[in-house]
C-alpha cells in the first residue's frame, strides 16, 4: 500500500485538472468536427496544438510526469506507424483521405495524435494506480479504452479524418477488432507508465518503444480474434 500511495513528482491537482480539461477539449473538438464534417485539417490543428501545449506545460512548469508521458507517447506514436500500415495495406481495413501530408501510410500528424491520447490515458492510469493498485487500474483502463473507442471512431468517421471499410464486424463505425485492440493497448499503460515515472530518460524511451511494439502486437491479436 505504501508503494501505491508514494508521492509522484508532477502529480498534483493543477496538473490533473489541466489533463482532464485538455481531454475534454479533444472530445469537444472532435464532436464539432464531426457535426460540421470539417475534414482532416481539423485533426491536424487539434493534434499539433495539444502536442505543443503538453511540451510547453512540462517545460514551463518543470513537470517531470508530463514530460515523461510526452516522451513515452511520442516514441510509441512513431512506432505506431507500422500498425497503421498493417491496417491500411495488409488487412485493407483503415482508410485515410490522403489529401494531406503523409508518412508511410499515415497522416503526418498521427504519431503526435497517438502521443496525446497515450498521455491522457497514461495520466488517468497513474491516478487509478495510485487509488486502486496496478491490477485494478489496468483492468479499469482497459475497459475504459475499449468503451471510449467506438465514440471516437464514430466522430473521426463523420469528421472525415479516417474511416474503416465495412468488411468486418462493426459497432457503429468501429470494427470490433479495433475495440479489442484499444482495450489491450490501454490495459498495458498503467504498468509501463509506472515504470517510466521515476527512471532515466533511456528507460522511458525503451518503455515507449515497448508500448509501440505492443500496439502492433495488439492489432495482430485483435484481428485474429475478432477480424
């Protein structure tokens, strides 16, 4: 219990409020973009704005937790490009508009979009771990991630950010395998984030790489189960 309740540098009420508000901003922006069908430019705007803000907050307020989460998420987001390629080219499921700057099979903003979401979920994972312990936190975050994705995928579809071909079992605009995949990804965050909190930059980079690889493994597993 002492380990669960230990002080974590950078975890405070102000930062918690900032992360929760920024998460709400992302959902609100996605909702408006969906209602207005504003297209991929709005995905770029919110992604780069949030990503830059998190770096600013981490450096301006010398917040080591947010800094670690940004670094962790950035590495995982870069490696996630391989997963996107798998979804776009190998299983022919994911579709991007293509009317934007691309890296491999993904929009250029995608690694940073993943970084933002991983940071938000990771921070919530830290809060849950501190309150409930690592096992319960992992299960709760995995469930939350799996439930949140159908909403986000629905908004992204209507906004024209990306969509999935209707060639597999779907829940609204989200394939079931994507829901399973996102649940597996979220499930992994509390343990990896816990190990990245107070260790060296090198270890944070390594754990981010592990998360990026796990995203691809999760996609393989999910598609084999529910694809």
